[in-house]
C-alpha cells in the first residue's frame, strides 16, 4: 500500500483520489489557521509556485487537534487561506491526524515516517507537560508537520513542524531533477 491508494474528502464535500497525483512529488501538511506557525502557509505556497511546474503537489489538511487552532468550517478555512495567503494548492477537508478517528491516510503516513521528536525539539517540553503520551510515538505532534512523498507514492521523509517550508527546497529540487 502507498499514498496513491487513498481517497480523501475535499473541502466542498467531494472525494479526491490521491492516485490522481501519481508521478508527482507530494508534500502533505496538517495545517491550522490560528497557530503561531500559520505563516508557514506563505512558504508552502511559495514552494507550490516554484516547484509545482516541475512536478510538486502541496496538499493541506486542516486539523483542530492541537490547541483548537483550526476551529472553522471547511468553507471558513478556504476563505482564510485565499484571503490571507493567496493559497492556490488544495486545502482539503478538515481531518484528525491522530487517535481513533484519524484519517486512514495519516495512519499510513505516521507508520511510514514516525518522526524525530525527542529532547531538544522546540515543542518537547510543552508536549511533555500537556500530552506526554505523544512523546515516544509516531503521532503527529503539532500543526504544520510535513510528509514528503515520492512520485511512486512512497513516504520519503517527515519534517516536524519547526522545519520551515523554505528549508525543504533542496530536498524538493533533488527529487524533481
């Protein structure tokens, strides 16, 4: 099984087969509108515009599991992204990325790229105080965690939320050359 085997809900209530993106590099990101990292939307859009013509597809998945930082409806989220960040990449329907109601895509992403979130990570102490059960698991730990997926649908790498989109450019350039 790979990422292309999944179908996800779109913000307008439809369905999107990720198989439609076969042959493209994907950057899958859980996003939020009321987070200190929300300005990463600008960096994601810049990546989309720079690398999209070369085969990159950014996909945003709104999630309200981290501090209630994505409380809006799918329609409100679409408006926010368009008005504030001129987002042109798909921002899909709101999902859970952890727990029993997690989107199956995110169960797969987490299993394939568990991440690195130990002492020294900027959110480690905060998570240890509020969600210590998440520290040593494959859980997505915060908004704007990014998963890089190869053209064949294989999960290549996970970038924790503190990695700005701009820092992923070299990896994208190498994958798209």
